[in-house]
C-alpha cells in the first residue's frame, strides 16, 4: 500500500476515534504530499524517497517547535507538537542505531578513500542516499564528522 493510502486509512480511523492530535498530524501529511505532487505536475506521482523526505521534514519541524516551546517553558504547547511528531513517525521506516550508521559511514569512507573534512560532502551524499530515511541528517553528520576528524 502506498503512503497516501496508509495516511487516508489512518485518517479515517482517527476520525472515528475522534483523535484530534492524530487528525491534525495526518492532515498535515496529506497536505504536504498533495503540495509536493502539484509542484511536480498534477499527473505525476511522487517517489517513495520524496515521501520519506516529506515525512522526515514534518517530524523535524514538530520536534524543533517542541524544543523551542520547552526552552521557553511552554510545555502546554510542546506536548501536542511531540504527540503529532510521534503520529507522523509511525509512517517512517525503522530508525537505524548509531552503531549501524557508523558501520555504513566507515564502509563509505573506506570505499571512496575519504581523507579529512574536505571529503565530508561526498561521504554525506553517499551515506544519505544509502540510509534513505532511516536516520536523521544531523546524526549522520555528527558521525561522519567524528570519523573524518
């Protein structure tokens, strides 16, 4: 089943359950996907890779907002953002552990013969494509930086 179909069935379930948090998050996913499709042309479907990027962006936005709210002492605003991020994260593939990411990074560095920070962009590009939605870009960046330093 495609992501859109999964989201639509989850949206129906959330409506039946009257779960406002899930409804808000699922409608945001649906909206972002529709927006991406119209950017590419109304008749083109978006790829699975693009769908994953949209979901990651949605989760990141909510977690960043929650962090800002928490920093300002507004837990009443942070809690719904985190709840929505959890709803959206259900549609993402299982996240890799730091050790698994580290193995991919080390293999990539050995493969291309990277030597130092000047090759960080090359390594990041290859690792990001290979991991594809199973890790946060910030985490990947930190591990690559450690290995190249």
